C-alpha cells in the first residue's frame, strides 16, 4: 500500500534532508503562536501580543521572496544558514527585551528583524524536483508527502508551544522554535549531496517569476486559499468560545489538519489522471464544496465531523497546486517561484484573519463560516477564469528553452 512512498526514499540522501528539514519546518509552525503566547503572558495584553505577532507575518511577505531569489542565485546552504543565524539572534533579542521589560517598540523591531527564517519546505521541494523532476509519478508522490509534512507540522507545532509555555515558562514556547530554526537549517544544509546546483541564469533571470501569467493566476488563487485558512481559524475560535468550549478550539482545528493530512497521504498513492490544470480546478472546486456544510454547524458535536470533512480536499488541492508552480517555473528560479506561492498563502491568511476578527465582533459567530466559504468560492472562480492562461503557460513551459537561455523564456512570457 505504501510502496510509492518507499520508492520515493530509495534516492540516496532523501531521508537525511527530510528528517533535518522537518525540524526547521516545525519551528515555522511554532514561532507565531509562541510569540503571541509569550507576549500575552509576560505583558498581559492580547492586543499587543497579536500586533507583535502580526508584524513578523507582514515582514515575511517581503523577506520570503527575497530569500527565495538569493537561494536560486547563490545556493541553499550559502543563503539559508546566515539567514537562520540572523533569525535566531533576533528571536533571542525579542526574548531578552521581554525579560528585561524593554519598551513595546523593541518587541516590534526585534520580531520584524527575526523574519528571515528560511522556507525549508520550499527548499525540500526543490530537492525532490532535482531528484525526480523528469518523473511525474514520483513528483506527485513527493509533493503529496511534503503536504502531509506541512499538515503534521501545523498540528504538532501549536500543541508543543502551549505545552512548553504552560509547563516550563512562557518564553520556552518561543525559545524552542529559535533552537529548531537554527539547528534544523544547519543540519539540512549539511546534506550537500541532494542540494540542487546553482544554475547559470539566462536573459530572463532579472525578471520576477511573476511575469509568468500562469504564476500570477496561481498566486491569486493561493491568496484566496490562504484567506480561507486564516478566517477558518479565527471563526472557529470565536464559535467554540460562543458555545462555552473555547478550550476545544485547538483540537477542533487540528481535526481539519488531520483530515487534510489523511487525504494527502491517500492522494499520493493514486496515479494522477488528466492534466494538472484540470486536477487543480477540480481540487479547488472540491474545497469549496466541502467548506459549505460548515455553515450548518450549530453545536460543538456537529462542528467536529464537519471540520474533519472540510479538510479532506485541502491537501489534494495544495499538492496539485505546488506541482503546477513547479511546472510553470524554470529550475533556475524554482525557489523564488515557490516562495512567491507561499507568500500568497501567508498574505491571504493574514487578510482572512483580519476580516474574520472584524466579522465575529459584529455578527453572530456561527455566521462567520460564510467567510471561509466565500474565500473558497473566490478561489474557485479565479481558478476557472484563469484556466486558459494556466494551460497556455504550462504548455509554453514544456517547450525547449531558446538557445543560450536555460530559463525557459517562452514559459516566462506565456
């Protein structure tokens, strides 16, 4: 049953970069929650905690694409290790400012400056592309596995943070991701045998991958998908609180991630049928359909199965979507293209959180589930409207690159 995954790890070094990369990726799922919990406990203000945490998220919208471009230009290890060292140092400074009672503005400055943690998930996907880029079946399994790892991180991360913060000290939930970011990134970078080589870029390298029309469509769809995730989290917390079960918010949200992870694991065992663009549109449509029943939730017990169901289309959609991004972008700009996709998700998540926070304070908490349903619908409409551009861009990207230009100039102009 798990034969596709066993074959995936037959490549030398694949286990090493997967295990070490998992540590750094787990840190990314812990940092934001750890910051909010730590600031709220030590400064007794959720407003300040949310603002400080949000400042780092806003900064990553700038730093993540920049780091992706630097990785493509100079290589993973040469870029990721200095970025992780700087991030760890600024995270330590944030903890120090809190411990010494420094002014609130120092918390914002240090947390913004800490937003240089490398996107190890994107770098791991680039390594799989280097190993199996010419094998569509194995890349499908690799992307499925990576999505399952992402879901696992976002299930485990917040639980670990809360356990450390309440069981040891408030700062422990922020120190742990600091250590994991640095240690995991260094260990990941030491796996040199699977690191993609730096490719000499052609005449299109100076342009952003966003000049690719297909990637612009994907980024917009992922923006709405991120809005779905961000709004779903805030609305679920508010809804469980309105039911006097606020402590159940974490487990209920985890059910959505569990449903997504199981669907991703099973999806990886299937042989892909049809074009990647059609599969992506189908996945986004399934995500919109499975979100709709959440509007019927009237109690905690009705919410539990509906959240699990809502997660079932998430991983297949993200797996196909990340595979599409890899098809659209030439190898010499793969890390930057992947980080732009992640930036769309993060920006959407931030937007969804803000809109959901405004909504649940003014309307009934249960009605807030119309927001993730609406975000999923907008993602579907955008994917459907942009399907022609996606197909044209994928077709152009598969053409041989013009002589002297290995960046698939035609794919960039599609």
